[in-house]
């Protein structure tokens, strides 16, 4: 996963419509902090860069470098868990 | 029932819907009860739809459609669709036998999200022997068809004494299928499987070697295939938190509508199971005496009451305690503090049975 990757949720993974959990096969992942906002933009069409840009518009005054690092770290972790896939 | 530390009952996490007990396979390790329910008594389409709607309102997240073989139900597409409309995450546990591409397509369109396919061995003759049916080749042929669809696939490898020595090859077979998840599950000795316990129970040495194989596979497959393993019954020093604790996470509805806290609960004497034909699921979850029976810690032995592990394993498995000691309130004999713990050492040391008993 890098800034040019286009992340998508893996098959069988989706955000719960109302609760802050990601539904995955045989379980749920609790979404803390801004995780839900990030995953809501993971659509298999936008790159990590584009997702970060969208988030920066929403979170006025946030540190761009920090957001970039956090988003990349989050998505890489979810990729390791097999619930997010990086496409090019 | 909660004599001490009365904790409020939270929503169940999952609903297991045993749609039917009919099945094309006759597995030696079948977890269904000895007495199966006939097709004539099964819940109707309308019954199941009502149950799914009640489950959604109750806050259930995951629905597991299982059996028997759920594909036997002619109304399966309609049921999947109703479950999704009720807000449930829909998983189907299937043998795959008889599943064609057009039906799978209809199931996915209806909202099926996850499919679980089990394998009995990587050797075809051995696999068919355990399943009591020529199913292995059909399952293998189904995998590339499943992979055409936007559906999570779990491959489940069921392991026991007869195939555990081939675990590395078994895992390699599964890896080649490219599933999203891989489950390596030791047979559990409930239902029909208990009849074949002596045939299926691995040796200590086999278990020991298999743990290293599973750990190595976990590391190797990291980031590609999510691997989960179910440890063998009878080999630990502490019991499992069976179904996440009695009446804490799971409701199982059997084919005729009885609501059980787990697959095996019917073995425990004097439990009466309320039926979704007559009761609302929320009432059953909150009030049904069968669900209340082992909630909290009032039933526990003094040993368990004083033990900090009770917060993690909830006293272990009640069905296992009953099946091994004849007392459903006994300490789970897997626990090293159980006065019956030596039973397991005896069982582990026994000469294995060689003759299988297939289910009819």
C-alpha cells in the first residue's frame, strides 16, 4: 500500500450502515476515531492520495503529513488483516 | 440466575440458522444431533423471514445459514434476500454439492456475502471416505466458479487423527484455491462425532506437530490469506469459552424452530427449548429458561467462582462437562483444576478405534 494505491474493501467486507463496525467474514472490526470516515471513502476508485485530499478538506486545519501517515498506516494494517486490498 | 454481578444481557452477535438437517454428505464428524429433524417439520419460508426480521431488530450482526445442507432448501434465494433486508450479514456454510453457477449468481444477487466450503482431506479417496459421499471432486470444481463472484470465500479444513499427518499438503491444496480465509478446525466431539471419537481423536504427538505447522502457515500466508485455527478438544489445560459463553453471543435455531444456546445443548437433560413458532426472538434471548440456565456464575462450582479465568472462559463448555462427567454443572474436565481432568489423559492414551460409523 502506498499513496498511489487504489484501496478497495475485500469481498465480503462492508461498513455497518449505522454502527461503527466493519462487518467482515466471521467477525467485526471496531472502528475507532476517524477510521469510519477513511473507510467510507475506500471505494476501489480513489487513490490513497485522493482519499487524504478529501479528508483534509473535511478536517480543516489538520496536519497534512500526519493525516497521510495515519491513513497509510491504517490501510496497510487492514490490508495485512485481509479486509482491504490495494489495486493499481 | 445472575446471583452475583448481575450483568445486563447485550444483543447476541450471531444467529445460526440450521435450515434443514437434510444433507447429501454423511460425515463421520457431523456435529448435528443424533436424532435429526425430518423435512416435514421444518420451518416455513415465512417463519424464517419473521425470525430474520426479529434478529435484525434484536441487534444480531451475523447470520450463518447452515444445516444439514442449506442448498436443499428451495427457498434459499428468498431467505438470503429477506436476511439482507433485515440488516444481517449473510454467510452460508455449505458442502457445495449440487451448487451450479446460475444458482450461486442468484444467491449473490440476493445478498450472500460469505461462503464457507469445507474439505475433508487433500487425498480424494480419503476425503470421500470421511464424507461418506463422492463429494471431493465436486467441491474442487466449484472453487473457480465461486471465485468469479464478489463473495468472501472461507476454505475450512477439518482435521483429525486420520488426516493430521498430511496437514502441510492439505494446507498447500487450500492455498492453491486462493481463499480469503482459511480455517483449520479440529473435529469437536459433539453430536454424531462423539460416536467416532476414538477413531478421530489425534495422538498428542500429532497435535504437537500440527500446532507448529499451523503457526508456520499463519506467518507465511500473512497479508494473503487470513488463517484461523480451532484447537483440538481434550488437549488444553484450560477450557474454551464455548460459543463465547452460554447465552452471551449466539442463538441457534434448529430446523423445527427450537432456539438453542449452541449446537449441542440438546444433550443436557431437562432443558426446554422455546420455539420461534410461538415466541419472539427477543423474548427468547432475554427470558427463555434454556438461555438463562448457565448465564452468570450462580451455577458454578466453588473452584470456578473463585477463579479469575471465569471472566474469559465462563466456566468452559457445559455440554462437554455433561458428556464427560454426567453433570452439566461440573467444571469442564479440560480444565486442569477439574477433579475429572485425568479422564482426558486416559482418553488420549487409549488405542484408537479403526472402524468408522457413518451417519445414515
